[in-house]
C-alpha cells in the first residue's frame, strides 16, 4: 500500500491519523519538532505508541528546516503527504508572530515544494476554523468569503490555503485543506 508522510505526528491529530493509516496497512513516516507549546512528555508518549507499530518510522524534524525536508523527500518516496504540523494557538500569535510565519508559512512552503518536486499524489493539510474570522453568517460554509482573519494565526492558515490553491493551479498538485474546529 502507498507510503505516507505525516507531519506533526506527535500531536493529537497527527498521532491519530498516523495510527489510522497504519491500521489500513500503509507505511507511515512521521516527523515532529516537539515544540513545547503543548506538553512534550505527552507528545513523546504518543510517539512511543506508534514506534512499536509495524510500518512506522520517525524522524525528529521541523518543517521549517528546508534542507532537512528536502533531504527527507530525497531519501523517501511518499504518495500521500498529510501536513498536520503547525504553530498552534491564537493568543500566542500576538506575542510571537515570527514563530507562526516560520512554521505555518515557511514550513508549509517547504512541504509544498517537496511535494511538487517529488511526484506526491495528494497533499492534505490542516487549516483552521479560525480562517472564518469576522464571518457572522451561520452555519459556516467552505464557500464563504474568509478574507477577514482576526488573528495572526488565522492569517497564516488562510495564507496556507491560498498557497495550496496556487500550487494546485500552477503545478497540478492535488491538495485538500481541512478547517478543523476545536478538536478536543
């Protein structure tokens, strides 16, 4: 079965996604940078559960490391890429916007470029319900205009959606963005 890369594998969503892909018989390569925004011990505990699974391998890597991401894609072949890695948190984006630009934009471009140059069949990435920003119409719809983010975090996630759309159009890279609401 197809090989998959899951970024942010030690996070809540990435962990459960990797486990599900392994259950389906896929070979999964996971990467994570163990950012301390959430409990690192919890992340390591999740990762230990995956390490014992057949078909799983892991590399500690930050998606903002362009050289490291290129090297990973040179060494491995991925049919599917699931980018769940990001700098999370709305409030923290007001204190440290550089962390969000580095991870959520520069890191995402590194993933897009690697997918583009390595014949990836599909890129699925985590966006956020935060992109709805000032939208007041309920229920939310993927067809609503989301051009008014109300946080720097939301602006980076909206940027990811625009970048993915451009890569799909320009380079025929199939992409799907998932606008997660509060997950847990």
